[in-house]
């Protein structure tokens, strides 16, 4: 409101210049947004509608409620002290496991796991902090012991 009152108190040439600049800026932003969408579409992977079910790699099972209860204490606190609320840790872990099982890239992560960039950055942070190694100890089954009859 203050800007509008200030603009009305300006001279005619200044008002015309302000109107021209506003029009130019809106056109420029619209063009930039269009090209941004095109660039992101070129970078995005081709996702087929009939995507197959994720492959089950040996050793890492689907995340169950029991395994989640074992993992939860190993993770950092869910709610940050300040800032916006974080994406749920369980969704992130399930997204990471989906990428591990399928061998897909982070960008191919289905939307149900949240933003792929969040899942990827949290995975990288957890690897760096050693959290992911602790989670794998819980997720991976113990080595089978074979009795030799020879």
C-alpha cells in the first residue's frame, strides 16, 4: 500500500518508467520460468507409467514396523529446534532403501517418499556422520553360520 501511495505521488515520467519496468520484469520472469521448466524437463529421467515393482536385493528386506522400531533410536531427533519441520525419517529411510533395491538414480525416486533431493542429501549426511552404517547393522541380517560335514 505504501508503494502505491508513493508511486501516485511521483511525476508522470516517473510513473511511466515505473510501469514500463514492472511490465518488463513480469515478462522477463515469465520467460525465465518457462526456460527453467524446459531445462528441468530435459534433466529429468524418462519415467514410464508402468514402472515395475522394485527389485528385492538379497540382504535388505522391506522396512517393517518391527525393524522401524529398532531403527528409530539410532536416528537423530526428528524435529529441528528451529526452521521448517523436517520430512519424516521413516519416509526418508524407505526412499533410500527403494533406491538401494532398484539401483535407480535419486531423481527417479517416486514422489511418495518426498522430494528426491531431501532423501539424497539426508542419505549423504547420514553416511558422513556414520548413522547409515549403524542403520545397516540393524537392517542387514547376521551372517549365516554353515556347519561343515566334511
